[in-house]
C-alpha cells in the first residue's frame, strides 16, 4: 500500500482507529506515520469535544496571546458599552412585520465575508475538494470551488467530497458565546444565483448538553442555473433534523430561540466545479404559514426505541 | 412518559401534592428533605415531554439544579444535627439552609435557572412551578430562618425581579421575573406571620392562574402574539385588569395583600425596605403598562382568516375580570 503524503501537521497523534477486538496487524507502522485525527469515532456515552475531534486550534505563544488581547481590548470595551446602552434603552424588537425581510447578512462588502468560515474535506486530509468564499465580479459573495469525490487511499475514510461555509459563532462583548434569537420569524429567505446544483442549508442549534451539540437542521435548496437571481423562502417547519450528517428517526421541530450557526454546504456527489452567488440571507415572518412541522411522526410499535 | 395520558398525570400530580404535605407536616428535618425529594421525583415526569428537544433540555436542567439544592439541604441538616447543640435562629448554618431552600424556590441570587426553565415549559407546567413548588420551601424557610440574611435576600429578589423583566419579549420569562419579585413579598410576609403568607400566596396563585389561563387559552407565548392576534376588546380588557392586579395596583385584587404587608412594614419602622418595595413595584407596573398600552393602541393588522373565536370560553374571562375588580370590596363584606 502506498503511503500518501498529506498536509503537514506538526503534532502527530497515535490512535488505533479500528475495533478493539481486532488483532494487532502488521500495518501498524503505516498508521503510526500518518498524521491522524484525534478522536473522530462515535463515542458511546458522551461527546468529548465540541468539534468532533478535529483539532482546529492555532498554536500561539503566551506573549502573542497577550499582544492580541491588548489589541482586542479596545474593541471589546466599545462592544460592551453598546450592550449597556441597549439594556438602558429597553427597546427590544417586539414584532416582525409580515412582508418585511430582516437581513442577517447582506453580502455587498468584503467585511461580511469575515463572519463566515469555509471548510472542506481536504482540510484534514480527508479528500481532495477545495472551496473558497470571496466577492464575485458582480459585487456579491461567491462560494465556489471544486468538489472531488475521490477517497484518499489510506483506509481511514470511506466516502469523501464535501465543502461547506458556516457562520462564525455569535459573540457578545469579551468573546462570550451568544446565540441568534429567531422567535419572531418563521421563514428563512435567501437570494442566490446558483449553478443548478443542489445545496444543503444547515441551521445548527447546539443546545446546552452534548447530546445536541451536533444537531443540525437541513434543507436541500435546488438552484436554477442561469443568469437570473432566485429568491428562496423556506419556512422553518420544512427543515429536517440530522446529527453528524445522519437524519434522525425521531424528528422534532427546530427551536428558534437559540440558533448558533447558519451554513451552506455542497455535497451532492457530482464531481466538478460549483458556484453559488449569494446576495443576502434574511428572515421573515409569514403569518399565513401556520404549519408547525412538516414531517409527521407515526405511532410505532413498542419494540422500536427512541421514537 | 411515552404517552400523554391523563392517568399518568393524575398519578404524578397526586404524589406531588402528597409530597408537599409530607414535607410541611413532618416533625424532623429529615422528613422535610424526603418530602422535597419526592416532590422533585414526581414533578420531573410531568414536565419531561420527549417530543420536543427544548423540553428535554429544560427538564434535565431542572433536575440538576433542584437536586443540587436538595443535596445542600441534606448536608446542612446533618451538620446542624451533629455540630450544633443549640436552637439559635441566627447563625451560619441557618444561612446555608436558607440558601438551599431559596435555590429550590428560584429566588435571587440563585435565580439564574428560573427564567431559563420557565421558557421551556408549557403554561400549565409553569403554573405548577410558580405556585405549588413554592409552598414547601417557603414553609420550611419559616421554620428556621435567619432574619438579616433573609432581608438581604428580599432586597435582591425585588431588585432583580423588577430590573430583569424590563428587556424581555417572552411572556413566560416576564412572568418568571414577576414571580421572583413576588417571592420577595412572600418571604417578607413569612417573617411577619404564617397566616399572612398564606393569604398572600392564595391571592398570588389566583392572579397567576387567571393570567396563565388566559395565555393558555389563546396559546400565547411571546409578546408579538399579543399584537398579531385579533383579540376582541373584552379579552384585552381582561389582560389589562389582570396585569395591573398582578402589579399591585388598587382597586384590583392584587393590591390587598401588598397593602397589609406595607402596613406591617410601616408599623415596625422598616422605612428603607418600604422604599425598595415601592420603587420596584413601580418598575414592574411600568413594564406591564407598556405591554398593555401596546396591545390596546397598536393595530398592526386585522387578518380576516385569523379570527380568535372565544365565544365558548368568554365566561371564564368575564369571571376572572369580575373577581379581580370586585374582590377588594367584597372582602370587606366577609369581615362584617
């Protein structure tokens, strides 16, 4: 078996990623040399890491941490003052008028792109796709790249080929984690110009406990290719619950009050380039839409658990 | 609970009521703790509803906080038995015991779980949490309280209950902060007399019941629903009366217990405390009036296909408005 040269990662972690019951094979030397991910298997009792074992921390020295912190301090103090002023005003948004779209992100300047992070399978040596989020010639955000379903030949993974962009975690002042509050709305509105491929919209509602850390609500957005923009209004009742990519048997409605991330991903198993131009992502309250959840749960026999 | 049986609910409700009785009528602190534990045990099945991820999270949070408070309580009881040989009311062990009971009730400064959990429960469960679950900790509090500590806690309750509700858009959280504020009043009434506490508690429960039943019938959980729904005038009037009654404005029912407490406060020369009671009540009433004013004045849209037909249930609303307005006057006839 030929060894594959993957990305250079400074720390190499040793791990048996096969079953405990297997005998020790003589392919150990091969596994030890390959820079392997930390802990990406499915744990029985609890999720140890919020990010599923992918080590994404950037290692900096303490001195650099201090310097970065001092630079950020002024900005954080301003944010804190703004929050105090909001508390003092005591004027929260009470109602979302129907027909009005409240924009979350309007991609008309490069600064908005910094609120998103792009990931693809080649980041951790799990594939060969590439993706990028930048401004298009038309002045809007362009999420583009090349999707490749080739699997790296070192036996770690079975399937490959995904690219995703996701919003960064909402932060209050002093880097405190915060969430979106979408209880006033019931529809997601996107103005996109796609290339005919199907993209997946992901709304992540990490709750308080580790069971729900990987809960993502998905919706497949079919785009029309072509030069015309398309406005997609998707009610929240149509989103489907999945965890770590697997659709759950027991489906429940999305919770609106503590939404953590919003993302778009491309993983439709078609090898080739993809381009998705986005003008805005917004929310709307549609009073005519009174469906609570689009997917029915049927009464199952008693031997089917967890449903 | 896989099914939503009424028989299941009846069973757990029965144990819930029984546990409070165990707790308050036991002649040993250990019996009190047992009652609190059974209370927790029987309340959890009532609130855990596995159809919804939010309610699962909520019931787990409730379990964790309450069991922590119970552990604390038990430990302090045991320390008291083994170390202290006197029956002094004002010492550090009583502070710890009071703290654990205050945490059970959701009183400041242990209140952080309360709005969070109230946000995840349905209206009927909220009613149980805000009224019945407070009985046994409060009566246990009355058995062994530390006066100075409790007065400090009362002040914190009042301030946090009034200031916390100012920036809320969710009706449940609003009622949670109002409940925290009313806890301040109730704890002070415990220090005056148990009879007065019972009176305050009954009237508070009645007011909360009227509010919650209104919100439950109209299925309203957030403030935007107050403006969107095409409520007829009498429902809005009922909302006005009940909110003002909860805030303690005369001539509504809610003013009566607060009046008696202020009477006691002034007779015993607690002037600073009276000042705080008054000011925080004002802040709460300010917020209620803001909501009612919006719901009366703003007429965002009258949609023809959302017609809130309350013709069958108007009797309950009319009755509750009547009680709120006239109970002050009618109560004078009782003592004639």
